[in-house]
């Protein structure tokens, strides 16, 4: 009955052991001392247990047939919905401020405009602090610098501001702000009730 | 009067084991002893004695029961992996060694004490030694212990026992026929040589075997059955154990990539014929004989039950488990079942009347008691832990 760590990167360790005549057992360390125990029967049935601490008896949470287990596994894997935007990465700077990277898709409101024309800071409160164009990175871009589809923009702001930026400028269909409550026009006129005077 | 019609006899027998299985599921009693009891009830000694139509251990039923033994051992071999055994050999061989060195000699000693002669004692050693994979695995799953650390020493010990049983059955089936030491030695030699050949083929012939067996599910079932039964039949013809031959065929198939498919497609066949085997054991059991060995039975239960708990607990400690988990390892290993009955069936062929008449009846009684005791020990584990002062807080 070998117990082998399958995956030792970060703090996540999955232990696998044989259960002769039954199937296999995988134990996943949840990091707080509890373990998730998945028993995969030779018949395909999965039983999922939770063990509160090293000494506790495993408590059965649920069991699934083979097909259902695969479907649930696919959902957990994020095949249908990725909570972390695949085009963006974010870093929390502290407090509510984050730094986020966005790819600019074809047809986005931000494509082929300058930062001033788009009115990024006025309309969303977020600031573009760098533009990546292929190998070339423009740090602290000038308001007259142009952004093109395929560029990556690095944005700083609160969660709300960054979300507003994404909604206003990165929709591929150009239907910025639709359904988002705020009415942003594509040419960047200051129709936003929250916007102050031009910078 | 006996049902002379083989078809009817089999139909009734399947009906009885089906009913016994349903009772087992409802009450939580393990299926193996219930199948045996079902056989006893519809057999000549109960239904027959009451003047009712009964099922006899006719040739039809017997052949199917033999197929049951072959497939039981085939599956044992299928799950058996030398690599797995070697990978865990340090802890496992220690735990399995304790299991063997405590329980087998204890059974032999009891056999000598009961005056059953050396062969009888050797057989009793086996009956007492082998825990029941079928009963124990089911309890582990039903109670959720399968997800706890004790599952590993328990299942590991069962796997090691399986290997010992294969060797043991090879010896026992040659010894049980008796005769003068010289012819017995020849028989043992021939039997072992045959099995060595089968084992060698199983170990090194994985690739051609896989090619020969592979096909649709239907092909796979039919070809595997043909292989297992032909090899088992040849074993019988040269005086080797058909069950052990089945074991090594299982080992061979287990080493091929077809392992999982064979297990899946053949399991229902195994379940059906194994149930017939257990019921067949019941058909041949005279309850009066079981009652007649009640004394030895009580002694054996009282001595060998705690001995298994102890040896299992030591095994758990060898797996670095805490005291409570070690105790649970021991409790889990108490149940005896299918292989004690296989040994009993073997004993029935002995020319020694002490062995042929007494031991099978004893084994049936012993399995009934120990399968229930083992299942109970597991479901009442929390109470037993508290009683022994190792309970969880």
C-alpha cells in the first residue's frame, strides 16, 4: 500500500493508495488539517469523505456514479466557467486596490483610440499604468498614446473601478456599458454622470 | 424426496441464495453465512428430514459449486499483484507474518487438542487463519472505514493471506488424500510442479495471454472462463488443487492490461457461482453434526477471535497507526468466511473419517459464528474501544 505524493507543488499534496479488491483512494490535504478522501471503486462509484483531523474518522459526504462524478469533476475543474478571467491576471496591492492585466480584443472600445479619447480615468476611475505592444512595453503612457487590439493594458484601481474599466472598454462587440447601468458612448464623450471635468 | 431434476434444483438454490441475500441487505448480516444457512435449510438434513422436497448435492449442483471455487480463487489471483506486495513488503511482510505466526499455529494446536490428527490439525490451522475478504471488504465499505487509515493494513493483510492460501491449498489438497508418505510426497511434488509451471506461465506470458483473450466483452468472458476451467480441470487431473490453478490463471490475467475489464465483466458470473458454492456447502451440512462439535466450536471461537484482534492490532502498530486505529484493524480481521469453507470442502474428501465428517461441519459452524462476530465487532467498534480504554474523546 504505497502512499505517494502525486503533486507536491505549493502546499497541495494528493496521496494515492491502492485498496485491493475495492479500488483506489486519494487523499487531498485541504491545508487546515482536514482532508478530503475520495474512494474510487473498481465499479466506477466515487465516495467522497471528509476527515476533520488526523485522528478523526472519515465522515462520508456523498457518493456519485461514474458519469455523474465525471460531470461534477469537469465543473470543479472550471471547464464551464472560469471565475478568474482567462484574459486577465490580477494582483491585490493592499486594501481594495488591485493591479490587473487585460488583453484588448478586436473591436473593443479601447482599440485604436488614445487614452485621452477614451477618457479612461474620468469615466471609470481606473488608471492605465502600462501598455504592452508585442515585445514593447510603454510604462506610464502619455494620454495621447494609442492602444490597439492585441495589446495588453495594465490597470490599477479599486475592484469596482477595474470592473467598470473592463465593462466600458474591453467588450469585443463595442457595446460598452450595456446593462451595466452607466451609459458610456463609444466616442468617449462625457455623458457619464459621475465624470468630472476633462483632465 | 430429492428434486431429481437438476434444473429445478439449481433454480431453487438460486432462489434461496437470492432470498438470503435480500435478508442480508435488510439486516446487515453478511451474505456468505446466510447463503450457507439457506443451503442447509433446503438440503437433505432439514427440508429432507422434515419429509419436504429438498435439494441434494447432485452432480449438477456440485459442478457449478466447483466453478464457484475456481472463480473465487481466480478473482483472488486477479487482485493479487506481486509488484504491489513487493512495494509494501517491509511493513506488510511484518504485519502478515504476525498474522500467520499467531493464527495458523493456534488453529493447528486446537486441532491436535481436539484429537483430529495431523492432517485435521493442518486443515484447522487454515480454517482459523484465513480472514474473509468478501465479508470484511463489504463491511469496510458499508461502515466507511475504507476511507480511514486502518483500511490499508486490513486490505494489505488480506492480500498477503491470499498468497499464503494459494500455497496452503496446494499443500492441503495433496495432503488430504492421505495414503503412505511416499505416494503423498509424489502427489505433493506433482501438484507443486504443475502449479509452478502455471505460475511461471502466468508471470511471463502476459503479452500472448492478453492477445489471446482480448475481444468483445463476450469474447473476453468466454475465453477467460475457458482458460480458467481448462487449467483447473487439468490441475484436478494431475492431483493438484483446481482452486490454486484458478488463482494462478487469475494472477496471469491480472498482469495484463485486460485486468479491469475481466474483473468487471466476470464479477457477476463469479457472484452467481460463488453463491451456489456457499449454498452447496450448506446442502452437505448436517446441523446435528454442527451441534455435536459445539464444544470445540465454542473453544475455537473464544480463543481465535481475540487472537485475530491481537495479531491484527500488532499489524496496525507495524503500520504506525495509533492504538485506537490498530484495535480497529484487529477487529476488522475477525470475520472468517469463504476460504475457511473452501478448506472445509477439501476436508470432506479425506479418507480419515475424523477429518471428513467433523471438520466440514465444524468449519460451517465456525464461519457462521466468526462472520457474524466479525461484522458485529466492526459495527460495535466504538463501544469496544471505550471498553478497552482507547476510544476517541
